[in-house]
C-alpha cells in the first residue's frame, strides 16, 4: 500500500511512522525547507499521551520535556499579574503531563522514523501539495517544489483512496522559556 502524507508536523510525522511500521510505503511532503524551528511550549497529557505510550513514542518525548514549576502571567512591563501552580495543573490532568516545545516534539517524531524499516518513509522538504483529487482507481496528488526557480511539477499517484494524517526529561531540568503570553518558570534545581 502507498500513502502520501501532507505536512511533516507532529501529526504527519507520526502518521508516516505508524503507516511505515504497518508496511506502507509513505511519501511525506513538507513545504518548509526543513524541520520547522518555530514553536511554543505545549502541555501534553490525556489521550495524546496515552497514544504516545501505546505506540512507543513516550520515551523520546520524555527525553525532551521541561520540568515546569509554574506559569506566570505578566504585564507589558514584565511584572507578574498571576501565577499557575503547575503541580496543581498536573494533578488536574491526571498526574501525567509532559511540557514540551513544539519543535522539540517535531524533532522527536522525526527521529522516531528510525524505528521504521529503511526506505519505507521518504520525506521531501521544500515541496508543496497543490492539488489532491481522486478518480475511480485512486488518489492523485500534485506536488510542486517551493524553491526558486521552480522545478517542474511532479504528480504522484496512490493506488488507494486514502490520504491520512493522524499525532527531553533529561534528569537535568532545562531552563525556562517564554511563550507569547506567559513565562514558564523552571523548577528550582
Ligand atoms: C500557542 C499555541 C499553544 C498550543 N498549546 C498546546 C498544548 O498545550 N497542548 C496541545 O496538545 N496542543 C497545543 N497546541 C496545538 C498544537 O500545537 C497543534 O495542534 C499541533 O502542533 C498541530 O500539529 P500538526 O502536525 O497537526 O500541524 P502543523 O504543526 O501545523 O503541521 C502541518 C504541516 O503541514 C505543512 N503543510 C501545510 N500545507 C501543506 C501543503 N499543501 N504541502 C506540504 N506541506 C504542507 C506545514 O508546513 C506544517 O509543517 C497549541 C497551539 C498553539 C498555536
């Protein structure tokens, strides 16, 4: 079976890994020139975390997690206006929670493609899917290179009517980071 996954974000990478592990040949197409460095702090818990455990991704995610003590909300001058106790938040979330930067999570999912047999998943960065359509015997996808000068168009064909997209605690805590609206305070060593 052949699949084309559009987008090598967290969902696309994990979908490609799972399909590749199940024996599919996967073309993963991402319009960015490489893994995206942009991102923010994410809290990962509940069904998403359970799924990560079930498919064996948890250790890779736990390896890039942050130890967060609190989230402080600040005003324009950086003064704390209120604070969220993270231990309390973690308890409300069932006790198991990972605080991760989006790009770290993406890199972990990219590294997890090593779990798949070589050649099963092929990634094309700098390539954009511009058209998806189906006919009686499959799904057709037009992919265009995003680089300049533009390269010729390529059309891929998946003989199956399905295009599918699914989803560090190093012992030493990492330092804090700033999300657009709040500062994440690392736990004291
Ligand atoms: C500020 C903020 C805080 C968040 N906090 C949390 C949180 O605490 N917990 C949580 O679970 N979630 C959180 N989220 C949501 C979470 O970040 C997203 O749900 C998740 O990152 C989406 O991943 P994705 O792979 O589905 O999509 P994306 O990361 O958007 O990936 C899609 C990829 O597809 C590529 N692409 C798009 N179109 C094409 C095309 N035509 N051809 C080729 N490539 C294409 C894009 O370049 C991109 O790389 C937060 C989101 C934001 C913005």
